C-alpha cells in the first residue's frame, strides 16, 4: 500500500522505482505464500485443493476487475498520479482483512504423531525429495508462459493482424489484444476453481501434466489457425482456463507431500522459480523480438516447455514423505 502511494506522489525516478520495489516486496510477502499456508492449515487434506482453488479464483477476479477499473479512472481523470492515489487508498482494505486470517491453535502432538519439524529439517527434507525439485522446475514453465502471454500477446496481435475487422467494422489490433487479456482473466476465475476441484478428486500431479499438455496444444492450434479476432479471443479464453489452475494444484501437492506446517516457506521456494520464469518469459520475448523482429521462436519455446513440464509432472510420486506416512491417521 505504501509503495502504491509512493508511486502516486512520485515526481522523479528514484521515488517511482522505490515505490515499485516496495510493491514487489509487499506482493511477495502478502501474496499466495502466507495465504495458502493459512488456508491449508484450516482445511482438511481431502478438500485442500478445492479451498486453494477458491482462494486463487478470488485473486483472479481481483486481477480481472482492477484492469478495467484502473482504465476507467485513467480515462476519466486523465492523470495517472490521481489514479494511483485512488488505487492505493482502496488497497488499505487489505490491512483489516488480513487481521481476519485467524488460524487454529496448534494442537498438542499425540503419541505416535508426526514429529514436529524445524525450518532446517523441513528444508533438508524437501531438498532430498525428487518431487519437490520437479514441481519447482515445472512452475518455472508456468511463469514463463503467463508473463510471455500477458505482456506480449497484444503486441503479437498488433504485428500480425493488420486490417482486422469485427462484423464488418474495422477494429484496432490493440483493442483486440486488450480484450484478449481481459478474457484470460475472466476464464481464469472458472479455471482456478475447476482445476482445484479436479485436484481434490484425481492425482494432482496428473492434473498438472494434463494442464501443461493442454497449454502446449492451445499454443499449437493458435499458431496453426489463420489469425482473426475470433481465433485470438478463443485462444485467450482457452488459455485463461489453463492460466493459474497450476497454483492450487502445485500448492496443494506441496501441502500433501510435506504437510501444512511449512507450506508457506516451501511454496515460496517453488514460487521463486515461477518468478524466474516470469522474468525470462517477459524479458526474453522482448529480447528475441529485438534480434529477430518476430515472436516465432518464443512460441515454439513455449510449446516445447509445455510438453517438458507435462512430462516431468507425470514422473512425480504423489505421496506423503516418510515422516508423514509413518504417522497414524488422526482419530
């Protein structure tokens, strides 16, 4: 919130950059990690993926709603400083809502229960588990995909769709690109919930493999079809359904394999890989465009990475670590 207000009052580069840095730190510190940790510790294991899907859908709705709202403010006010000030003020509601995340009291361990872990032991256990590394590598691909599409799809459409029309009316490629990103956010709401629900009924690692394979298929079909407003919007809707369904599945699998106690920390490591992929997906696409004048190689890299991620998730052994497997089920 402070970072957003700093951006609103920025008149030179140092304050603007500092505000963005604070926003980045705040998004990481108050984002999926601690929220998923709190939700996981309050949710039975059998319904955890569904609960995480609901939480992700809420985040998706916020992402979908804020873009048109900010655009409306900007068009009406004509001043980005005022727009950011209003958005920063509205973000104050996050503070009292965060205080409502009441977690249950830690129960006294029963005889024969899993031995409580410290941070060091939890990290060593995760790093010795092959499935944790496969999840981390796979989530890198997710970040690569979503940032490439989120940042560069409108530019790709603008490059390729000269003279595009809708129902006989000429339409700006940038306008179609903007609608495409909006559809991604809209269908992401349903996708996050449905993939979370599927993760509560079927092996999560299989659902992750299917999701990444479907992403690769969606990329391939989009490139094969003639580019039109219909193909762009259909691609955006299909990709939106596959957008962040990885989040409840991946976080749910981390909690299932290692238990809910250290899920925020372990999820943070997995999510760090996602952010590295996001950097390469955003910067790498721009760099390749500068070198080649098109996004062709980036599309094929995305297809290949999608198939690679599907393959490595299929190899994950979805089972609790021995520490949890040896503990008796709660009465």
